[in-house]
């Protein structure tokens, strides 16, 4: 991971890139459709089903996607995305900003690369290149920031058995 | 308390294993994230036995997870009499690194759920296409472009 921390002042920006690779036993068309179809996407994309989610998706080049969620009465988590490049069954590139209570915490470029994998499956490569902004900690403090993330991460656990 | 099991359940090797790799690895597992979450929920410190309570696994298995969290320095342990007290330590990550690790872990969770969704909505299996999945191992810890 490429991490180059800028000045640790009140205002700072950190650039980082990460890649995740997955292989699915489903054809690229089906994997692609899970991102392209709003109804399908809602069935897997969101972390915490106990948080109400407002989701709008215009899946076309230049189209926007808005996700508004968060604990009832708590911090509003907003994601605003714009689709820049769509190659059916092959590639999706979009940029998105994440906001906590209207404070912009990151602006990223996400590339989804759908490759035909072994046995008719799909190799999916996700690359996120982000500018992570430091103002986000002001929202609720360091620990709270960690908690917000961990709550998201642990959320799907609550639906499953905690057994590994 | 628990005696150390000889084999850690995860090994990462290679020339440039960074502290961040240990952190990402520690955060990559849902049980370990739940353990951290529980530590956060309990405010300051928690006893190993209390921490292990809600998990449907042996104390030994939980201790293994805790050791990986300790290796990443996300969890610190101190003894008080016979008790082992654990504390969440956010220090190993700068706030930005933490944010990135969380963002990455968020994507891991999503892509896991995508796999489950694809499996659940698959066409009726043809004789040779058996149930898919176990995409777990495809995740790279060394990420770089």
C-alpha cells in the first residue's frame, strides 16, 4: 500500500490505493448486473441492514448514485457517486465522495474490472484510489471514528452466527 | 489462562511485511472485528473470558484470534491477579491508515456478500457446476498498483 501522509496539520490529505481481487463462480454478465441493477445491488451492497438506507442509482455514464444511511438520529453517512465509464460486463469506473454529517471525509476513484475467469467464472478486481481527508475526525473524535467503521464491519456478523 | 497453541492460524511471510499488513490481516476476519467491536462496546478493558462469551467457539479459538489482534498491537493485555485484561489500542494505525483499513475491510465484506448473493441467485446447477465460492483466499494482502 502506498501511503504518503501529508502534513499532519489540522488539514491534511492522504493518498492511498488498494486492490481487492475475488473470483466468483458466476459469469461476468451476472457479476456486472449485480452492480448495474439497483434492485440487485441493494441485496448485497449495504453493510448494516438495521440502518435505514436511501439509495438512488442512475447507472449510465454521467449518472449519479446517492446512498444516505446511518443510525437513526445519529451521524448521517452520505455517499455521492458519479459514473464515468461503463463497458458492459467488463468495466465500471466511478468516483465518489463520502460525507459524515456533511463533512467530506474522502474522495475516491473506484475501478471494477470484470475478467472472464476459470470455468466460466469471473475474476473481479476492485481498485480504489482515494484522497482521505483528515477533517473527518472532527465530526465525532478519533475513537468515535473508529467505532463507526467497526460498527459497519461487525454489522453483517450480527446477522450471522459469530462462529467462524 | 490459555496456553499458547503452537501453530498460529495465519502466517504472512515475505520481505516487506509491515505493521499495516498485520493490522489489515487482523481486521480481515469477521470474528476479530467482532472482538474489537465488543472491546469498544465495553469501554475500557475486558476480561478474556467475558470477551469470549458470545462467540460460539471455544475459549481456545477465541484466544487465537486475540493473539493475532495482539500481534497487530490492536489489543493489549495486562494481568491483574489471575485475570487477563484486554484493551483496544487504536495507536498502530494513524487515523488515516485506520480509515483506509476500514474502507478496505468494508469492501471485503461487500464482496463476500456479493459472492453469497451470486450463489443464492445462481441458475439451477448443471451436472458439473457445483456450488461455487470460497473466494476468501483470493484476497491479496499486498496491494499495490
